[in-house]
């Protein structure tokens, strides 16, 4: 069964900002990149971000790609919305916590992951957004309406994608169909058992395999493979609660 409802100014053919729902792309893409031999989730990022080899804070040399994607790399809050830093600024950001010990929601780790992946792909004459399109979005049948650019012309990683509801639903359906391949994206950490590689986990009252992508203002993509259920919610509410919506969805 498929049902679509649009009101309050939303329409089927219009792209809408995912905000931090954009993060949901990078975990599955990193898994594909590991399969393709482009990176390893547990490799030291400093092997590619060579600036960190000279950084006075030696702790940066222990940061892995997985830590960046699980938001446990040790960076403080920031780097979201209109404050997404350029690559160089993100790379130069000082650590707040010991890598791997603390979950801190923010955009800086995703920007660093973007720089890391761009450098990895340079030998293949691609950038991270090209690779995203070819290895994840196109196979999923997803077209990006637009992507917000930063002042240097690069596109941001923690936020910035605009999709139609149907396109985000297509992405969620692709994730559900390949959930075993992407299972590493749906594992929490000792720092936060409820957050994987860009996906939220462990919704009380929902099946164990329920995961969702979240964006500011009520943007949500809900995937429950065991129920063959995928749902999208777009909104403009500062008080929206994902668990409440998901529980209501499960009672329909």
C-alpha cells in the first residue's frame, strides 16, 4: 500500500530541504566505497588528511572514518545550517574530547569526511558528490533537485540536499532492499548506542530493525525492513518528534 498526502504548502513535485537528513547518504556510501577498495572505515584519516600528521594535537592521528560518520571523533558542537565550514577550516578545528569516547551532534566531522573522501577519489577523477550520484543515488532512482553550495563553490556534507518526497522515499526503499549490505550503518557505538553511520536507531516500541534519518524542522525518513515499511515526512515544526510519529505510523 502506498499513500501520499500533501498540505500546508507542500506539493509532490517540489524539492524540499532535508537539512541533516543529508547525513543519511554518507554511511551507506562509505560502505560502498570500502567494498570498492577506496577506503576503510577503520583506517586513520590522517593517512589522507596529512595536515593532521603535523597537528600539535596528536589525538587527531587516531581518528578513523567511522568515528567521523558516527560523530564520535571528538569535535564539539557546530558546523550546521549556515555555519558549515569549508574543508580547511573543518580540518583545522581543535578537538574537544578524546576520539571515540563521546558522541557530539554536529557538522564538522561530516565536512572532514567530505575532504577525506574527495582526496581518496581524486585518483579516480571523481569527487565525493559524483561518487554519491553514481554509486548510490542513480542505482536508487534518486535525482537531487538541488544542493546548497558553500562560498567556495563546494557542496556541503552534513546538510544541503533538496529532494522531492518521492525521491527520498525511493532512497529509503533502496536502503530497505539493501539493508544487509548496509548493516554497518545501523550499529551504534559505546558512546551512543542510538546512532550509527548517519542514521538514528533504537526507537522504543518499534521493531529492532527500525532506523530513521532526521533533519531539522520535522524531516524524517523511516525504514523498517522487517515490515517492508518506508515512510517520509516533510515539515516545518520545531516541536516535531520522530519517535511519536513512528509509533503513530505503526498503529495505522
